[in-house]
């Protein structure tokens, strides 16, 4: 198995090759978690893996609490199924808190101050209130809890990790916070080993072939815990050595469909197709052969993927009511590939419910 084969297997397992998942909740529950600090782009990540899903559908799933946007796994936002978030936070929040300890201390935050901020948040949000960050800042001021912008940011992060708050219902274009227990149903807690095994299984079912270090990177777990998860899954995973690296993947992995030449995907930044791995060389092979590294200027945009390989970047250009999608490819593309890219642009337009056109840099 070569890099191109690894990429194609991952495309299949992530439902990018054949996007058949039914709705926003199905995508998130299947993948386990979807990185979501760039909110508009993260919604498109769900659209890419489903058939007919729209931006409005994702917004509805979030408003109804089917999926939750909060900090989990690593110190960043993710979309997680409401049925998974409690056990997932119980497993990964301690590691995130440990990672943030330096920043808390650097910004003058101790446990007493964090407990005080939690009381303010509870009082402000109880009773089903959904407040914006600006409104919560006023609540902190009303409670005479003076804090810097950075300190207030860490108040919210800690409250998310403590299962106190999560996303509320959007108000226009503004995000809100709500009390976690008022948005997320109670669920039976998992033993730690059971949670590790469940997270490991979800990871390899949708991201394999992958290494133990890829799993540790994505999950925020230690390498020892990642190895423990693989060990617990036993015969459900298969180990193969490719080059000098050991890869694992689920034995019941999705079949790889026959390659469709010039199949293009406009991935959002932080998409799980690459952010889900510590080692991303398998999808960067074409660029590497053309002398480009991961820090090429075009790759600071959203990535363009053709036949499983990153070949450039794209971005939205909005002028009035018109939206153009600018494509910047770093390799030569033929006419058939250009048609594939145009089809990918049209699919994005369908998700957004907006007419779009393609421009090339």
C-alpha cells in the first residue's frame, strides 16, 4: 500500500468518496467529533459527508441540541453528538485542563476565581437563558468580577470543560452560551477504559489507516492510552507495516470505491481529513513531488483535494449578494480536472443555498 492508497482508504472511511450519511447528527456521531473553531467552515465539513444536507439543516441540528459545539479532545471547539459529549468530556477534559494550566497561571487565574466565574455564569444562564459573550461580560461586570478579555475567554473555556456551559441557540449571526445541563440530556457514565475503547473504535472506523500517534494527536490522549485503546479493540483492528511505520485500521472499514478520475473536494480548513492526523504526508505526496511544503501560501486557505491529494487552496470572495470561489492550484490540472473542480464549487453553492461562480488565481 502506497501513500495514494492510504489517502483513498481515508476518503472512503470519512464518507468523502461516497457521502451517504443522512444528516448533521449522523455525520458528527459517526466521526466522533468534528473540529469546529471556524464555525462556517465546520458546517461545510458536515455537508461534504452527507447527501443533500444544507447549511440551514446544520443550523437546525445545533439549535435543537442534536449536536453540541464545545471544547473537547484538545483545547479547541468541536461538534459532538449530544449523546456522546458527556462521556467524551469526562475522558478528555482533564488532559485539556492540564494543557491549559500554564495559561491560567500566566493570566492570573486561580481556582477561587474560576469558581466565582462559574457562579456568575450559572446565575446568568439558569432558567433556559441563552446569552451572547457580550451579554455575559455585562453579567461579570454586574457581579463586580473584574477581568481582562483573556481572563473572560478562559472563564468560558473552563466552564465548557466542567460541563457547565455549551453553545446555545444562535441569535441572528451571534453565538450564544447556555447551561450544559439544560441543553444536554443525562446519560449513563462510562468507565474510563470503556470510554477509551469507544473513542478509539470511532477514530479508526472513520480515519484509518492511521498510527497510534495519529490517534493520540487527535484524541488528546497520551500515547499510552492510545495504545491501550488499540489493545482493547483486539481483533477489530488490523496492523500493517508500511515503510517504517505501523498503521492500524478497522477490519470492517468501508470498501474503497473504484477511483473516479478528477474527483475533487473543496475541504474546509481544519477538516478531519487532515487535522485528524499527526502525520499528513499521505495526502501531501503530489505537492511534495512538485516541490511544495505544507507552508506554501496557497495552503493557508481552505485546501483543494483532487483524487485524494491536496493540490492547492480556495477561498470565498463575497461582493454584494454574489459569491465567487477562488481556486489556486499548485499543480497542473487538465480540462477534466477543471470540470471536477467546478462541480465541487457547485456543490458548495448548493449547501449554502447560494449561486456561486468559479474564479482562478
